[in-house]
C-alpha cells in the first residue's frame, strides 16, 4: 500500500506540460533495437536521421584550435558575433533582404532548440499550429508541451503536393502559425517558387506566422532550391530555422540557428538565457568554419543521391513496395501493401527480420507508410528493403 501511494504521489509531481509531451517515435524504435542488440541480435539501422559520415576534419580542427586558444567560456547568449555576422551576410546575399546579425540572428543548441524557443514564444494554449503531413513529430510534441493544438493537413493521398486550399479550410480564429519544411522529412519534398509564393500569400491574407524549417536545404537532388525568405522578402511573420547537423554530419555537436524579427529573436534569447545560457563556445567556432566547408558537403550529397537512386531501383522491383522519388533530405517514405498497421509492422520487422525503421504513424500518417534513412551504408539499405518486402509477403 505504501509503495502504491509513493508511485501515485510521484506521478502527481509531474506538471501537466510534462505529461502532455510525447516520447520521440524515432528514438523509441532505436531504443527497442538497442534492447535486441544487447541480447546479441544483429540489427540493420535505418531509423535515425544521423549521417554515417565523420564531421569534416577542418571543422573538428577549428573546435580543437578554439579550445587550445582558451575559447571555452560563456559566449553571448545569442552566440558569438563572428558566427552571427557570417550567417547574416550569407542569408542577406542569398535572399536579397538585409539581416542584422545583432537583432535578427540567434545561435541555438540545435535547430530543434530554435523551434522549441520560437513556438514557446509564439503559441498560447488556445492557439493551433498548422502542419502538413507527413511531418517531423517534434513539431507536434513541442505544441503539446505548450498546450496548443496541432492541426494536420494531409498530403499523402495526393503525392505530397502542398495543399494550399486545404490549409485555407483548416484556418480558424485560433490559427497562429504554419510550419513548412523544405526539403521535407520524411517525404523529401522540395517546394518550388509557385508553392512558396502561395504560402506567402496565405500568410499575408490570414495573418499566419510562417516558420520555415530549412535544416536539409543543402541536401537537394535534381531540382533548384529556393529559400522561403527570398520569396517573403520580410522577417515580419517569418522565422527561418537552420543548422549544421544534417549537412555537415554534426548531429552530436548540437548547434543550429534562427533568423527572424527582432522581437521574436529577443524572446527566444530570453528563453535561452534561462535554460541553456548559450551554445558551447568551441562548437560555435567549429560552425563558423563549417560555413566555408563546401566540397565534403557536396561529396556527402552525391553519396545520398546514389543511395537514393539504387534504393528506388530496388523498390521498383518489389511487389509490395512503392515510393515517390524524393528531391531532397536523406529519407525514403515508402508506401507498402499489407494488412498491418505501420507501428506493428516496424516492431515485428525489427523482431523477426532485424531491420529497424520508423513507422509512418510517427509522422501523422494513418495509411501504410514507413520511413527509412539513407544515412547508412548502401548495402545495408538494400538488404533492409529486401527484408521488408519479404516480410510483407505474410500480410497479403
């Protein structure tokens, strides 16, 4: 009886906000795979969006040099001036608008932190956030933490085409913000100029704040990439989120940044001052160097493209699988034929075939989809696809 009371009391200690926030769906599958590996099972990992490349050497050397030079103390909570200046200059040139590095840029511990700080700054519990499926699950997770509602507008039945008219129908008096993600995780969609112009018009017509998540913008194949800021031509009701994790194989370094209106950036800065204080100094100097590292990034992108093409060739031969060709990021969002829900498929596939992937339900999709990451060796990607197709033979 005493133990039961203790458990109940401990649970009640948690805030409502803490109880609302969900666990990560991708990391949940990773945790299940680790349990099997501890028991001696060999697992093909296709679930996590973590490049299987080393951080380019010049970037690591820049961090080491900063440490040797004593650059290991606190920095400005917004980030070192040199990095903010570089980001402001590059984005000003690329988009054609003037970005003030002191007022419009903040360096955060990962792009996820930028999103977290921005959504806390923007959303009230009565507001709703509009997202387009399939979407990165942390968008909904952060909104849930705040107590805001996530409105999902579905695209999976229409080849992931951005649904302007459906979004218009979804907007109500509580609609505060829209998150766009190009290239997108998990579908790899890259929005063209017409789509971005339509989003700008939507924002202006309905007073909707647009957060443009551009973390994969350097990983683009076959098409031209356009930044939303180059179309909106204003920081009013616009926030750009970016970072170095995916493009420069720096996931564990935890550094990202945001570009936005002075008032929003200052609000994000106050949140950062009261939480993480600042990004660790050597990582900021490494990121500054990363902005000049071009060839290693191009080599990684070329490798992702080859993996994509080889994987799509194999999928075309699989009777139970199909996949729309992604133009960016490093994932395949695969549609499957089979009488099994995606989460159950992922768990059973891991247990029976030793392949770990991410169920489509994690991304707000109710139909038969799974995501595999191309951030793994090509032979493992192809073997994982073969095992998935073979597994589905039992569910026809």
